[in-house]
């Protein structure tokens, strides 16, 4: 790695390498906390931004230039494009501005804490072989993933769920970027962006206003004669 | 020789890709359908070459005993399905359920799907395999929704969301595998290449592998359709065009299972890693029992056979979970036989549904009276899928149950109970489908074209042949892999 | 010889494959059935030849084909036991094929029968030849499938569809049970060849499990109570010549499976095995005949009698197991000989009876006895042969049915030599139940023959019935002759069975043909002996002489007059006794216990002009107590689980999420 | 004179003697019953006269009767005759005793009953039906009971061959066994049922609803009826001979014995017949006929006695 005073840089590198993933976990909690659409989308933009920074930092740390691409994708696509698109959809489809949650915010947050604890408990003993940066990185990204899933399962709005999915997927990118020298990270992030795009388009095309399953499943099975 | 091998491999991948582009541009469905069949045939031919000549393992692609079988199977079923779909699509056009524009899209997507699946099979790289499987999933999602009825869209959407989450989990698992390999193998591509992973697996961090396997099992397990991750599967099968249902059941589930197998081999190669057996046995048993009971209340014929697919995926997972030469052999054999049989059944069901103009079991009756060939073919197919001799599935179930009994009687009893329950349901429906007073149905348009029947009988003939006599090389490959699977 | 036998079986399979082509043409029937007849006849000859050879201590033939399990191959072997059952199978097969040459003419849907008939025969032959678990089960299930297809031949009638369904499910249940048995015997490394199983000596509890599984597997095919429920549904549903095969032959193949496992593969028996088998056999025998007495559908009645006779066979087998466990070789040989003899006898007279029922069915289109009667005048040959069969199945001397039951009684009389108290007390009780079954069977066949063939016609169809064609009659006459023959010179059969018995239990009966006057002396001169020939000659001769004497010395004058009937003759045929009324006293005695029988008389008030009605309700306790609850439980579970199919996507996601968390947690707390 | 020859002679004698004595026994029973009822009653030879009269009469047969109806009487008669000829009466050495043991004899009676019941159904009258169905009901209960009694005896004697049983019973070894007593009682009960005697059936009645055997043969007349009557009395004699042979074999000439012994045996046998007939008559006059559906209990009791006998036998054996 370039740089004369190795130790100082090393230390700062580590601190930052902790800081960004940690920040993402915080933002994930922020996402969980949001109960208004606009706030949610802004928070997600922030999430993506932190991810971009983290990935960029990793790129510098591992001097792996291809990671800059990933960071750029995260920045442009997730931090800017998607939130704006979602805002327009919300306006177009006149989706109500509040987010309907299954369980209250408080319990959700508590559960989230538990998830983070679980992630750390699972990860840290496991990854003794790996270098410390990657360890923490992994622990944080796993918590981000779990928090994303939690969000998907506790939000009733389609948009809320999409945001949850995207935050989950941010966690994945974080993990992939953290894994030193892992190839194909760019391809993977591209593939994921395609996926997300599909989802957003899907919401738009299928006019899925409130929930993924806006089509009344009950009536639908009756029509197939599947319901006993 | 290897030169031939690499060329064949190139063809296997290039032809579907090219065909996909071509078909996307080509108007007129007749020519498109012909081109589709031709492309599949070419791919199949190339795949057959692979049997003889193996290319050397590259950084991204490789062919070994395990995937060569599945490549051939994949391309073969792909070919027969394309032949079947030619007739099927014609009828769909006449009845106006599909328009030519959609057809162009359909054919392109079909080839894309085959391409993605082939890539997933020959991929020597964990990440590449993951990407390929994702692409395959996306294409099928689009195909499932192609009829654009509310049901179809709802099914596609369900499939899409659950599938995406599965993909995400699988990716996390993949990353973990890389992390486990990286300290041993070193950074970069080798740490994701199967060939190197398999050789060095013993030195990996077992705990990390275990964690990875949990994510992989959930991720790819969603694709396999293991209970309780299966929710997307029945609707996706029931609402899409029948050729796609056939490919889904016959191939895509196998691909996901193939991925799981690879990772299981990885764990098996590592002495300290916790054996994934109990996990797979548990999920497999749950799937068998659940699907077996679910079969009873089905009224939509395609959905019923979708559940039977879940049941069989459960059986296969159970077999690999049990491990041991016999059980693993049974599992591999069952995978092959199931994809042949199930696709054959879907061919038959699709034509029955077209002939009677409905998918409701209650409205399809007395097929052996109204359409003898189709009816008896369906009977043979269901008999085969129910695991009755002399069809091939009986052999695998025989090996699985009998070998399990000597080791874990209670597991075997549970499995047998599940099989019997499922059998009861299948036969109940078969009796009303194939026998009894024939129903006129709400048939619009003329009866399906005869050519569509050939693929079904071809598959059944193969299954029968396998049940009576298993060719030597196949046995050798399976036994080799069974050894590797531990 | 084995290759030749195989070639013949292959011919059967070929016939099955080619049949659909010719099925709809007129030539199809003679071609297929002719081929079947030729092959089965040849196989019969070969089997008998082989049996004779084994009497001369010839070694069993074996060969392996590169089929089936790749690393195992298909093992085939023909030993004395196999040869005997091969003979039984093809005897019945030949009779049915010959019969079908004529009977098949009346078949409404030949294309649904012709392809499966030879396949069925081939399957049964292969079962007897198979020498490894895989081949055995393939052949076994193939046999079941072919017979299922034959049951479904007339699938339009809803009853048949139900019958076929129950049959197929029960058959697969049995196959699974056998699979369990073989799996336990084969062990984890899967040594599926019978030879290997013979060598292996499983632990007692394993052996016990195997026996139980074999009992369930073979019993469900043979029709042991309570696994018999499918049998009276399926056997009558098939075309009559197939019913004859299913009842007369296929149940014997099931017996073969049990004998093969229990006596050949499994090694030394434990005493409790014989108790289990004895108890099951006795219950089956009595319940079967009681069920039969309540029927008025001729073919169903016969099917229930199959259940009864299977019970008798298993009583014999149970005795043999007991004696073998006690190490009394000669007694085991006696019991086993009796059982196998009864197998042959039942194959003879049950095939005969079903063929007769088929003749009646074609002549009148009726299976319901309440609409038959007086057929002895219209169909004398059918009546005569059916009468022989009825007398034989009722165990009346000098016919064959009596000999085998007599031998079983002789075996029962050896019971004091058994060491276990349980068996000592059980065996005489079983003997009593056997006697009860035999007596009730006689009552039942008085009813069957008397109501169907005697009395006055109860319907127009019965009044104008025609005798069946020669092709159908020939096998019936032949079988009747065989029934008499086997009863008159049983020594031939007993000596023929000697190699089989020797191979299985070590001992054998003394050679009977050496005994003067063709008497049968199973144990010793002073103990017991029987001579059917003398009885036949005496009864026939004396009857003839008496007749001549009476006609000569007294008068031969005879006057035909209206029936006397205590002075109140009534022209209406409805005044006769019906099947239901004939069985009424027995129903009164046993019915309340066995069927929760309930009778209600609906008597019109004085001056009311309507017929009085007698309503009888019989419950099949086995069906109510075993099958319906299971079905209900399955459906209830299905409904319960079915709810899972209608959740929202979010809930499905939560399930996945929950599973993930559970797994991670277990991983975290994993030691 | 060789043993075989004597046996043949004895057999021949028995073949003649049994049918000859049978009507006499019937007549004797009737006579004693009449006496007990303070009537003079018909002469002992009345049964012979009746048989002769019936034989001379022309036979009236219903129009729709089949060959079975006409053949049955001969079959029934000869079957019972054969059975009776196999029960040692005055001498043990019968050349035919190889032909059927005790079980065989029971089965022969079953054959006779089978055809008689069929004949009852042949004309298609309600009475024939009643008779046949009731007869078969009684038989279906009496036969197992009989078999159980046979077991008791056979297990005791270690043989089902009557001569050996008789020899064993006559031998010194036999003490007074509970099981044998039970067997005797049971056998008597079965005998009553099988011979259509009071309390199971009434040979003299023609009150339709109570009759069993008589209803079955209602359509018969002339020589056919004669044969059936003969068969009935033959059957009665058979059972008496059976009881005598098993439980009172005294005086019976052993196999291969001389003429004197045979003569003595004959006298003893006639005495036994007389005694049995007297007891039967007394019993019948002192008891009333029971309802048809009490019969199962009656015979069930016999069956239980037989079973109990065998089990007790084991117990006593093992002690």
C-alpha cells in the first residue's frame, strides 16, 4: 500500500473502515424509525451514500480500482436515481404518505437490536481466520441484511418493502466489497441494480399501490376454485 | 479431443445466446418456433459431444462428471420442450391467449433461460453461477407473467419477490464461501473456482463454511422450492404457459439443487464442517409430508403437479441429506428421472388442458376414452411419478427407502408414510382425470396438434428404459459423484 | 430350463406390447388368448418337470440378467418352492386363457383387457422366479399394476373406479411393507440378493420386524383381515376370467411371498411368530366366511371366500412356523404340506367357481343372486361343475378341499407336543375356528348354489339363460375333474410337495404312493388315515346299486305334479327363499357380533295396501374402525395445511426470515 | 383264517347289520316313548313296514325339480351308510377303517347334509328354504362342536382312528377323566342336534314353523322319502354306535377275533343300542323343545365343553 507513515494510516484506515459499516447500521435503524414516505426515501438515499463512501474507502484500502465502479453505481443509481424515481411514483400513484407498519416502531427497533446482537455473536467467533477489518465489516453487513429483511416483513407498503429490500442488498454489496480481492463484485452490483430496477418498474407497471399483494388473493383463489 | 470439447462447450453457450438475440428480432411465430427447435437441437448435439470429450477446466467454465449429466439432461429437456411448445404455442395463438408480439418475446426469453441455465451448470466460478441462476430466475418470472391475467401477474410478482430475497441470501452465502477460501487459496478468481475450492476445501475455516451453508441452503432452497420456502412455486407453475411449467419443474429446480449439491460437496470435503445432513433431511422430510398432504385439496391440475414437484424435491434433498453411496446415488438418479417424468407429465397435462379448455381437474375426465393416446400417456406418467415400477423413479425410491431403513428406521417410516399419502392423492386425481365418464369440457378451438405428443412418449420411454436397465457410464458417473458427496 | 421359461415369459410380455394393435380387430382376442394359453400350458409342463426333477434332488437353477440394479443385475432362480407356485400360477393362467377364448367374445372393451391380461400373467410368473429384492418388487408391483388396469377395464361404473383406487393404494401399501422387510434384511450396504439374505442372520428384533412387515405386505395382497378391504371390491369388478386369476392365483403369489420370506430367507422362527400368524389366519378364516354369508352378489361372495381360504392357508403356515420353532420337523412338514396343498386346492376350485360365475354373468347379465335361480335346467354343465366346486370348497369328502383341511386338523392334533403353553392353548381354539369356518362355508355354498342354480327363476333373464360355449366350459370341466382327482389320489400331490417341504423345513411326509390302496397316512398307520378313492367308489357304487335295487325290487313309477308345499303351492317365484332369507338365521346368530347387524321391519297398518319391508343394516367394522378414520385424518390434515397456501407475500417473507433467524441462532448457540 | 379275510367278513357283516338294525332302533325309541306316555304305541317293526310301503308307492316329484332332487336321497343314504359302516359296532377289525377316521366320518355326514339341504332348495318352496337354512345353521354350530369333541378324544387316545380309540378306551390306562366326561356330555348334545331330536327339533311334528328336518324333506315322497327316513334312522344308530364305541367299548371284539367273540360283541352292541334308545326316549319325554334361536346357545355350550375338554386335557397331561 502507498504511504510513508504506515501505522497512522493503518489506524485511521481501520477507524474509517469501521466507521462506514457502522454508519450503515445506524442508517438502517433510521430507516426502521421512519414513518413517513418522504423521510424514508431520504434516509435510504443516505444509506446508499454511506455505502458508496464505504465501498470507495475499501477500494482505496485494497487498491482495487474496480470497486470504485461499484461505489459509483451505488452513488448514482441508488443514492440518486432510485429515490427520485420512487418519489415520482409515490406522487403519480397517489400513494398515501404515511407508512403502515405491522408492529409498532418501538418493538421493531428493539427486535432490530436483537438482530444486530445475533449478527455479531454469529460472525465474530466464526471469522477468526479473516483479517479484523473484514470481520467487523461482515458483522455489520450481516446486521444490515437482517435489518433489511426485518423492514421488508414489518412494512405493509410496497415502497416500504422495496426500500427494505434495497437496504438489504446494500448490506450484501458492503460484504462483497469488504471481502478482500473478491472478483465479480461489479458484475454482482450491476445485476442487483437490474433487479431493483425490475422491482421499481414492476411497482409502476402493475400499479401495485399499497402492498405487493394488492390483488385480492382471497377472491383470486376462489376464482380458481382452489380455496376449500 | 479436448479441442473438440472446448468447441462443444462454446457451442453449448453461444448457440442459445445467439438464438435469443435472433428470436428477439424475428417476426412470424412459425419460423421462430422452428428456429427455436433448431437451436435447441444444436445445443443438444454439442452437449452430447461433451459426453465424449471434456474440455480442460478454465477459470470460469469447467465440465466434470456431475454437471455433464445435467448439461445433457438440460439441453435434452430443453429440446423436447421446444418441440412441444411449437405445437402448444400454435394452439395458444388460435385461442388468442397470446399475440405474436408476445410470442417473439417468449421465444427470446426461452433461449435466454436455456443459456442462463447452461452457464449455471458449466460455471466453474461460484459468483458466475450465482449470476446465471439469477438471470434464469428473472427470465422465468417474466414468462410466468406472460398471460397478463391478474392471477398470472400475482403469481409472477410473488415468485419475483420471494426469489429476489432468496438470491440475496444466496449471494451472502457465496461471499462467506469466498471469505473462507481466501486465506487458504489467496485472493482473486481461484478462491471462487470450484476446481480449486474442491481440492483445498479441507483447509477452510469450518465454522465459516457452516454459516455460509445456512445462507446458501435458504437462498437456493427457495429456488428448489423446499417447504416452507416454496410459496411461489405452485402459482408460478399453474399460471405460466405449460412449456415454462415443464422447464421450471424439470430443469430450474434441478439447477438450484445442483448448486446446493456443489456446496454440500464442499462441506463434505471439509472434515470439521458440521455435516449439512440433518438440515437437509429435515427440510426434505417436511417438504415431502407437506406436499403430500397438500396434494389432496388441489383442483387445478397444473398446481397439483407443482406440489408433486415439491414432494420430489423433498425426496431428493432427503436423499442427499442421508448421504452414503446408496442414498446419494438414489438422489442423483431421482433428480434425473424426476425432471424427465415431470416434464413429460406437464406436456400431457398441457395438452389435456387445451383439449378440454380448462385446468380444473373436475372438468377434465375420462381422458382414456376421449383421447386414448394422451390419456394412457398421462396414466403412464403419473404411475411413473408415483414411483411405481418398472419406471425409473421406483429404482431410486427403492434404494433410498431400503438403505435408509437399515440406518434410521424412523426417518424411513416417516418418508414412507409421506410417499403413501402423496400416492393416495395422486391416484385419486388420476382416476378422475383418466377414467370415469368422459367430460366434454369447455373446449374452444380444435384439439392440440399431434406432434406435441411425441416428446411426452420419448421421455416416458427413457424413464422406462432407465427403470429396466441403467446404462453403465451413467451408473459410473453417478457412483463417482455419490462418493464425492460423502 | 430357466432360460426357456424366461423366453416364454418374454413371449407373454411381447403379446402384451403387441395387443393394443390388434385389440380392436376381431383377430385380437384369439391371438392374445391363444398365445397366453400356449405359453401358460408350456410353462405348466416345465414347472411340473422341474418339480419332478427336484424330487430327484436336482440342484436349483439360477441365472443373472444385466437388468435392474446396475451393480446387482436381475437374479432369477427356480427352486422347488418356485416350481410349485409356478405350476399353480400357470395352471390357473391356462384355465383362464382357455376360458377367455370364449368368454372374451362378450367383452365390451377388449382394448382395455387384452394388453394387460398377458402382462398380468407375466408379472405373476416373474414374481415366482425373482431371486433378489429389486427384481421381486418390480415384478410384484408390475403384477399389481396390470391387475389394477384390468380392474379398471370397466371404469365407467363408479363402483369400479372406487374399487380400483382402493386396490391400487392398498397394493402400494403392501409393496412398501415388503420394501421395509427387504430393506431390513438387506442391511445398510444393500445386499439385495436373496442368496445374501439367506446367509445373513439378523438380530431377533430385526427378524421380528421383518416378519411383521412381510405379514402386512403379503397379507395385504392375499387379503388377511383387516387388510382385506380392497379384495371384495376389486376381484368382482374385473372381468370374470381375470377375477379367477386374481382370486385363484394372485393371492397364491402373495402366499408365496410370505413363505419365501418367513421360511426361506429369514432363518429360524420364534414361537410368537406362529401365534401371530395363527391368530390372524383364524380371524381371517371366520370373518371371511361370515362376510361371504351376508353377500348376495355372487362374485363378491366368492371373493370373500378367497379371504376365508387365505385364512386357512395361513393357519397351516402358522402351525408350520410353530412346529419349526419347536424343532419338530415332521410336524412342521405336515402343516406346511397341508397349507401348500390347500393353496393348490383353492387355486383349483376358486378359479372354477369364478369361471362358473362368469358363465352365469354372461348368460344372464346378473351377479345378484336374488335375480337368478333355476339355472340348473338352463345351464346343466355350468351347474354341475359349479356344484363340484362348491362341494370342494365346503371341504366335503371325497373332494380335494377336505383333504387339505383334514391334514391341517391332523397337524392341529400334534399341538400337545409344543413346548409353549400359549401355543398349546391357542392351537385347539384355532382348530375350532377352522371347523366353524368350514361348516359356515358349507352353509354359504348351499346358499350360493341353491339360490343361483336351484329353485325357480327369479327374473326373466334367468328364465331364458343359455348354456355357455364349449371354449368356456372346457376349463371348467377340467378344473372340476382336477378337484375330484386331487381329492381321490391326494398322495400324488403330497409326494409332489415333498421336495418343496424338505427344502423349507428339513422334514417331509412319508411317501404316500407307497401306502396300499392309495390311502393317505400323514404320520403313522395307527394315528390317522384317509382314503378318498374308497369313499368315492363306495358312495358312488352303493348309490348306484341302491338305485338299481330300488327300481328293480320296488317301483320305478314317477309322477310329475305341482309342488306340494304343505298344500299351499304358489306360482309366484317370490314365495321362494331368497339369499337374504336363507342367511337370516346365521345373521341373527353371528351378525350382531360381527356386523352390528340391525333389522327393522316396516309392517303396513291393517288395511293399508303396500308391501311390508324388512330393512337390514350391516356395518363392516373393519372398514368403519380402520379405513374411514385414516382417510378422515388425512383429509383433515390436508385442510389444516391448506390454509398455508393463502398467506400474503409479506407473511411468506416473514416465514423465510423466521427460518433464517432460527438457523442463525442455533448456529450461534451450537457448542 | 387270515386277519385280512376276517376283517373283510366283519366289514361285510357290519355293512348289512347297520342298515338292518337302524329302523329297529327308531321303532324301539318310539315304542318306549309311547309307553312312557301311557300309550301302547306302534309295534317295534312299524318303521320297517313304513319303509316298505313308501318303497312300493310311486314317487311324486314337483314339475320343476331337477336331477339333483332325485339323486339326493341315494347320495344321502349311501353317504350315511358309508359313515355308519366305518364305526366299529360289534367288532373293531374293519377292513375299510383306513378309508376315513373320525374326522372323515363327521365330514361324510356333512356331505349328506349338504346335498339334503340343496334338495330342500331345489323345488323352490318356502318350506324347503326354511328347512335348509335352519338345518345349515344348526350344522354350522354342531360341526365345530363335534370336531372339538373329536379333538378331546383323539388327543386322549393319540389317534383319530376309531378302532385305536376304542382299544385305548377299553385299555386299562384310562382312568375317569374330567375331559372325557365333558366330551361325553358334549357329544350327546351334538348327537341330539344332529339327529333332529327334542329339544333341538321334533321328528314327529308337522307344525311347520317349529320343524327343521321335516320341512326340508317336505317335497319328498315314495321311495325317495323311504331312503331319507332310512338315512335318518341310520344316522341315529351311527351316533349311538359312536358313543358306544368311544365311551363304552366293552365287549367289542378286537381286530382279527374269532366268530365267538364277534357274536358276543354283537349281543353287547344290541344291548348298548337298547340302553341308549331307552335313555333317549326318557330324555325326550322329560324335556320340551326349545326355540330355534336358543339352539345356538345349546350347541355353543357343546362347543365350549369340547374346547374345555381339550384344554383340561393339556392341564392334566402336564401335571
